[in-house]
C-alpha cells in the first residue's frame, strides 16, 4: 500500500515540475509568445488550487481510494490531451491534470486511516520525500527530453506511468469506507471557494503584467476577497460545509497553514530561481538549460536527507521541532543565495540546504495536519494545507519575477524576500503545537469526530 502511494506521489510531483523548464521549448514548437506559453504552468496552478481541497473533501465523504483512482485516471487522460501539438489542447490538458492536486492530501489521509499511529510519521515522511525528489527529477528529466526529443514526449511518457500507478493504487490500497448513500456535497461552497481561489491566483500570477495599481489587478483582488468572504459566511452557516472553518480556526491548524504559506515562498524560490540564476549570463554563470538542471541534483539529495532524518528528529523533538529545523535550513539557503553565490560550490550548497529544508518542512506540515485534523476531515485539511503552500509559492515566484524584471541585480532582493519569509516562519514557534500537545488528543471540534492520539 505504502509503495503504491509513494509511486503516486512521485509521479504526481514529476508531472507537476516537468513542464516548468519546457516552457521555452513549447514557445518555439508552437510559435507562440512567452506569456501564452506560460499558461501551460498557470492553467495547472489554477486548476490544482481548486481541485486540491475539493478532492480531499470528496475522499472524506466518498472513500479515499475511490476518489484517488478516479483522479489518476483523469490525469492520464489529461496527459494524452497535452501531447497534442496545439496550445489550446495543451492548456486544456493542463487544466485536467490539475485534478492531481488531490493526490497528496488523499495519500496522507489514507496513511492516517490504514496505518497504526507509530508508523504514520515515517510513512508521511516517505510521501513528502517522494514529492521533493519527484520535483527535482522532473526538472532534470525535462531538460533531457526536450534536448533529445520534443516537449510532447514529456506527456506521452506520463500516460503509461499514470496507468501503472492507477492499477497499483486500485490493487494494493484498501477500499476503506464505502460510499454513503446520504452524502450531500456542498456545491455552493465548492463554487464560492473555487471562484475565490481562481481570482486570487490569476491576480497573483498576472499582477506583474497588468501592473500593481491597474484596475484589473484591483478588480481581481476585490473579486477574490468578496468570493472568499462570502464562502466563509456560507461555510459557518451551512449544515455540511465543504470545508469546516471552525476546524480551520483551531490554533494547531491555522498556524500550520500560515507556516505552509511562508515556507512555500522559500521552497519555490529555490526550485524556480536557482535554474534562472545559473543561466543568467550577467549575474550568474551563463550555463544552458540542461546544465542548470544539474544544480538541482544537490536539492534532490537534500530532500532525501531531510526525509531520512525525519523519523529520528520527530521522535526526539516532535513535528514542531522538525518544522522549525526545516525553516531554518531554508533561511540558511536563502541567506547564502542572497549574499554568497559567486561560485558553483556556494550555489550547490544552497541547493542542498533548500532540499533539506523542503523535505523536513513538507513532512512536518503533513504530520501536524494529520495529527490535529478530525478523522473525518483529514483529506480536506491536508488539501487546504497544500493550497496554502502553493499560494505562498505563487506569490513568491511573482515577487521574484517582478524583481528580476529590473535586471540581474534583482536576484539579491528576490532571494532576500524568500529569506525574510523563512525567518518569519521561525517566529511562529510560540504558536505552533508543542511535543506534549502532539502526543495527546486535541479538543474536539464542535460537530466533528474526536481524533485518536498520534
């Protein structure tokens, strides 16, 4: 079961990252400008942000294996659609692939349901490690595939990979709870939160092109605020809301989500800005796309290192200490990139620290959410946590892009912003759950199932 879930996490992560370095090749192959080719990334980001919390909640209601298998089938079909050499087909396929955002929350929830408490931390660490390793391998693999074949090969290879993972999940993951006939899905809440997230992400990703003070940016931010506020009002009054805001207001949950947002900035800064920096001919080393991927190899090893250290670290200090250690590693990497990046060794060291911090924080965030979310809300809570990390990454990426637009000198302030958010995550320490809290049941949320201690 755990091997099947790990394979699903790895395949999902590689699929997510493969497209990022392939955007220039897509632009050349389809003869489209850069802003239109970048929608291969933006469309996935928008769709994933919407699908992640909804898929997690559907898994809580309808059975996690069933929803996970359905998502994997849909993503395989989306991969085939992306392989058609057309920008419209590519963007539509990436929207379909965004359903894969539910893979990780469902995998975490299945681990909670099926494994005894003593085995959950190491299982969650494995899934988080596969997520980070897949991201690094995806960037490196994309460079090789684009260099030797074409961008469509990226998607054709995904089809059999997702087919194999789908079979493994169906064959080896227990069915869990059967579908309940009385399930009522909060479609109004789904529409409101989906619209709000789409408006927010579109505004974040397009603010630089539109202008920070333009009417479109203001309208997008206003629409996002209105839709999300309306959803919050609805969620507090609906008898069976899509996401339980009362649960989200609990200190262990909201502090973990804030931490996810803050460390997301640092993680994505490493994944996105390091390849851009080493390719820059002025401030960086002027290497090609294929060589730039090699600078992410230390990051991949760092994720493995962070994952291997997770279990003994958590056993001694708890998930809170692991999260703070990971945020400290991210802060150290961004400090190095901001102020000491003149040699390949320094950049590779920073890459290693980014990976170590990413592996530790992803594992710690997942453990904290699984520990404190009520048993019937694990999938939805994990989905919200992933969305928080994605929003942090999207905001950090756009801030970095805006700073880089001013010239090569923009790398220093871009890395400094990621350093600041990583340090800010460390200041949450007094509010994060302590080891004693992690070992005892939290107070039950009104109307929710009391969770067992982890």
